């Protein structure tokens, strides 16, 4: 099987719409953000959908007249990357809106610098692994039902009973890693 034919390939997974927890949708999320004066965090562990949500939030912000700009930090980001982040952030001014993925990578010193640099933006939303320096607009977690739902959308089929929960348990709730396992199985 060619990689591009695998239903769990990254190109297929990137097409999936973000799945909100119960009682939340785009309108609810945007109202929460507005109530928090467009300054908040999205909280969740690795592979819970924070990056996907942040990326899919951008067009909704654009529809409200903002100009979102996405910045990313990873565990591989160097000290220099973190120090350099403040300069481009300072350049984002209203109606510019900062979306910062991976803010948990920042030390307190770097955070203070980043937060100050973002002060002229119309909004500032970050992703983090746990509740921290900004109010939480949404906390994310994964479950077997969600994985079953994604598998059905990608393949039209379903996993054996309780398999989705077992896969997620093996990967400590990391949906990205669970989908990689299914990619390998499908290719196998």
C-alpha cells in the first residue's frame, strides 16, 4: 500500500475537523474567548488536539475581523528560539491576533517577555499542557469514543469493541500516537 492510500496518513488526518467536547462548539468557544477579552489558554496533554484547535480557530477569528498569526514552540525549540520570539510578537498589532502553540516551553523569564511583547495584539491565545498563566478557555482530553469516531470517518469501519480505549491507554491518551499506531497497522 502506498503511504498516500493509508487512511491514517498525515494528509488524511489533517483534513479532520476538530471535535469539541460536549456542550461546546465554535460559537460557544468564541463567546468564551470574548468574555475573557480574547486572552486565554487551551489546555491539554500531548496529542489532545490543541494544535488542531488553534489552527482551525484562525479562520473563525478572521471572520470576526481579526488577523491571526500562529507562532510555534516545541520541545526542540532552543533558548535562542525562545528569546527571538519577542521581536515578531511585538510586530503584531491590532487587529493582529497572536496564536502561540507550545507556550509550556517558556520559562517564567521568557513568558514575561513574550506576554509584554504581545500586549499590542488584539488577542492572545496559547496552548499549554496544564493550567498556568492565562485563564482557561477550553480543556481538552481524549477518549475511546473520540478515537472510534475518527476511525469511522477515516475508514468507514470501526475498531473491535474496547480496542480504541486500549490503544489510547497504551499511548497515555495521545491521539496523535494512537493514530500513528493505526497507520502502521493499516500499512502492515
